[in-house]
C-alpha cells in the first residue's frame, strides 16, 4: 500500500475546550498524507470559530457546518465525504500521538487484508497522563469472538481500510445509539481480519462532559442489547430478555436473572472444545465486569453483594472491596465509611501511577 491517503473523520459538538489540541495533534503527525473532515454538528459554543482559524493555517482541513443531527448521522456524513483509502476516527477531546498514523499505515501495508485496526491508549485526566498497559487478552487475535462481548477498540484509535470493507457495511447503524461503534466493529470483525497495536498511541480524555459520561445509561442499555443479540446468534444465551431487563432497571429480580444468565453463558462456553474456548472465556469475564460495574454504580451494596454471591465471583474482587460489600449486608453505615475510604485509596493509587504533570503541548511530543 504505497502512501495511502488517510481521511480523518472528526465530529465536533461544543468541543471548544479541547478541539484545538485535538486538531493540532493530528496536524503534527509524522505521516502527512491526510485530509481532515471536521464536521461541526450545530455547536453553540466557539467550536466553529476555532475550526475556521485552524483551517486558515492548514488547508488539509475541510469544515462542514450544519444544524445538529447527532453523532451517528455526523459520522456517516464524514465517511460519505472521505476520499482516502483509509479512514481514521478522531474525537474532538482526545490527543493522537505523533506516530499514530505512521504506525497504523505500516500495519495495513504489512497486512493488506486487514479491515480495521485500533491502538492502545493512555488516559488523560486534566493535565495528567495515566499510562496504559498492554492487555494479554488482545494477544489471542480472536477479534470476532471478543467483539461478541465488548467494544474491542476505543473509537478514536480506529482506522478503517476501505479496500477491504464493503461500502454498504461501513455505515453506523442508527438503531444502536451511543454504542454504534460496538455494533460496527462487531459486524466488521465477524467477516474480516482485525488487528490491534497494543501500545498507547492515543490519549483518551476523561471528563464529565464526554459522550460516555453524559449518556452512560443509554450507552449501557444499547451495549446490553448488542451483547444479547450476539449471544443469541451464537446460541450462548437462553434468556436475552434478562440483559434487557437489567439495563432498564437494577432490582433484586433483574440482578438474579442477570446472574443466572451469566452462569448459563459460562456453562455453554465450558462445553465448547477447541482453541477458541479461552477467547470466549475471556470475553464472558469482561462481560461479568461490565455487569458488575453497572450494578455497583447503583450504590446499593446489597445488590452487588447478591450478584457476586449468585455468580460465585467474590474472588475476583479486591480484598478491601469484598470487606465493604460483606459488611453492607449487615451494617449499611459501615459500608458508607468503607466505600469512602476505598474511593480515597483509588484516587491516591491513580495519582501515584500517573506520570508527572504535562501540558498538552508536551503530550503531543510523546511517541
């Protein structure tokens, strides 16, 4: 693949605090054969003004500004406008490290049959970077299996190969709002090869105004809908309604049904033979953690306690967390104290795992 053109699809909606840094991180890539399609989705802040200022400095930026139509329509519009053989996704609040594009292009050149690639990430918390680590689960290469259970790549790390993916497939489905990437990645991985550069080439910004934060509940509901469809397609789930139910409301009954559903899935996986069984087991474990986080976010320790008891997964939870949850069954006030202490310890751990404070400019110099 000789020096392909990359089309960067960059949707923007009220991204004033971050869009300039995100764009600059793209413009400073060490691979320079690309176009940026920046789609302003009816922003009400200064996003469009910032985009226009950046375009004056670099004519590789193309701006489309229109009324608000939502993320899925904006993404599909960007793909329709793209000229490149490769389409790179970028979010308006993240940072791409300078070697991201060159590393992904080299991967496609080495494996031209690849349809999609992603990369590892660091987390950007304010002006601090928490380093990501390689994940052994990605070494299996069974992306079609893992994509049954979770979103296999972070959206803003993805690059699509239009020479492999059919045009009618490279479309985000409006039926999967706020989990449209999960759906699309799964559809692609079921039919075509995928790959991961398991090194951090993108800094993913964590903040309260992100789409993930603002639409967490709907995102989880759609995620559960996709998992239920995937499991039903593969005859791994006899009660898909249990997953829909816990997405709608976390109650003692829905927790019980979800736990029984998870146990049934694990039972069916255990009956499988062959090398892919371990990938299914990894995927179902990731799905357990998804359900666990959904339940614990309700801040009703008795429900979390019940879920861990029913699934027999107490050994997977940290020691201090087990202590707090078990105490909660008998002394809710003690759980509140323990939970507060746990959150403080987590904040301290995150602090000491992070690298020294960096400005956005120095972030862009990371390899």
